[in-house]
C-alpha cells in the first residue's frame, strides 16, 4: 500500500514541474518579443539618421566635385555656368552651378546693362529705361525710413 502512495505523489510533482517550465518558457518568449520590438524600433531610428547622413555626404561630394571641375579649367578659362551628372551609392546626382562672375549686381550695374537685360527678358525698351531710371533713385535692397 505504501508503494501506491509514493507513485501518486511522484506524478503530482511532475505536473508541478511541467507548469513551472511552461511559465518560464512563456516569460522567455515575452522577453524575446520585447527585444524584437526594441531592435525593430532601433533599426528604424538608425535608418532615418542614415538618410540624413547620406544626403549630407552627397551635398559635400557635389561641392567638392564642382570645385574640382572648376580647378581643371584654369583661371582664365573657367566656365560661367555648367552642370554634370554622377552616381554615388545608389543615388544619381545632377549638379548645376553658376559662377559669381556671371551674376549682375543690380545696385552697381550701369543703367544700359539693366535696360538691355529687361528688354531681353521681354519688356518694352521705354519701360526698361524708365524702370532703370527709378532704380537709380532708390537702390534695391536699401530700406529708407520715412522721416
């Protein structure tokens, strides 16, 4: 009779261990899920930062290549404007540049140059002259306080 009692006690202990093991497995799977969500969020945050760094590197490369293109031509033969295309790390970049010497300072330019520019853009010759005359009275970019 003693043998049956020890057999019953042994079977109930195995059930208790089984429940404990199942709880441990459930806890570990919960921790694994939390870790997976954390890694996914970290990867997304780094991808956003990656795009910003890549854009910054592409702009820097564009500036350096533009300076290189201009330095190849020499001082007297530098183009007033230009463009070129290159590929870098799955990105296609089209760079266009305009030299500072190709720009017109509207405050210092002679009236004839501005009148010709405006008429070349489609303004009537008389209107262009009148506009240049008014510009000479009040320079662009200067603000005068009313007294």
